[in-house]
């Protein structure tokens, strides 16, 4: 897909995990997925949130990292920590994905989460960690926006 035609995930949605660790993907984000990508998501666990990528976008990320990795230890560490955490997660008929226990633990996800559209993927944050991040982003907004636009 060309740069201008790439579908974008946008918006913020408060969602609660059910008792089995399932998360209902908000309708607007699910529609973007269904209209533009194959089924399912790849979940990867960062240190404070989860990333959920359409498989096609995840494969591009893997290719970029593999092209740079070689024997460089930093890239090898990134692969072991982040890329290796990538798991396929099917979206069930109710629009839910199962978030594995290991992923919930690493990202410190409890029951209330914020699902964030992040352009080419979706982020899943524990609500308390999101509030901390959001305060930091608000405090640094002027600097961040200048760097992004200029």
C-alpha cells in the first residue's frame, strides 16, 4: 500500500477485560481491521503497554528489524524481548481477543484499559499507566509537536 492509502487507526476507547483476559476491540478499530487487513492481530508486549498489529504491518516491522539486526547485540536484544513476544490472536465472533497472561503481566494490565489507535497499529494500556504517560505527554506537548511538525 502507498503512504497515502495506508489505513489508519485513530481514537481512544476505555474497555474492560473480562474474567478470562479477553478484550473487546472497539467497533471503529475493528471496522478498520476488517476492511483493510486479514483476520487477527499480532500482540507484542512492551514494558508498559501492548501493541496489536495487523499481520501485514507486523511482517513489515520484522523485515525492517531483520535487515538491521545482523550480529548487533542491541537488535538481538530487541528481537528477544519484543519480537519474540509476538503472538497471533484471533478475533472471535464477539470482536474479542485473548490477551495472554504473560502479556498482561509484562504490561501491568489490570481490568480497565485504554485502547489507542496509533496510526499503523493499536496500543493497549492499563488505565493507570496511561494516565502517567498522558500527563508526561501533556507536559511535553509543545516540544513534541514542534519536533513532529518541523
